[in-house]
């Protein structure tokens, strides 16, 4: 990542930090990125899936009309799959602790599971 921007007039602007990064020069990751939501979306509801529930693969329960879910892994990492096969603690797409996933697909297809005991899933739904 560059440490400065040279403008058309020749002036230089130093880059101190990039939104969603850990600091200047750090590559954004899902663990340090700032979740953002398209401003044209309308909030539909919220769901929290407890650590006890995430010990086994769990489906979402989206409110009617929901088409996007912002899913955050709180406390510990979790995994997800949406291909008809349930994830396991070691197989599936990883969402690290503190990381998030913006899922824009069939909300009834996605399944979540704790990759590490103690994971909590926070889900906000949008239309």
C-alpha cells in the first residue's frame, strides 16, 4: 500500500491510515475491517445465535422480505457454508473472531457453526 498520494498539482498527501485497516501500511482483513452496509438497504431485524447453539450447525431465521444479512463472529471464530452441506468446526468458510460477513444470497441456505467453542453470531437483516 502506498504511503502517500501525489495530486495532479504535484502536492503530496501522506496516508496515515485507511478506513478499516489496522493502521498505515496494514492490509485490511475481515478481522480489522469496519463493517459497512449499503445505505439503500432497509433494516428488517436482528438475531443472536448463542455459543451453546453454535456447537452444532445452525440456520438463520430471517424476517420476511430480508435479502441481505450482516453476520458478525463475536468472541470466537465461526465457519459457514451455503452449498447444502453443514459446516463443521474445521470445514467451511472461516469468519475470524471480530470479523464479519455480508451475505447476499439465499438466507435459508446458509449454516453457521463455531470453529472455536464460545463463538456467538450476531446477525442483522436488511431488505
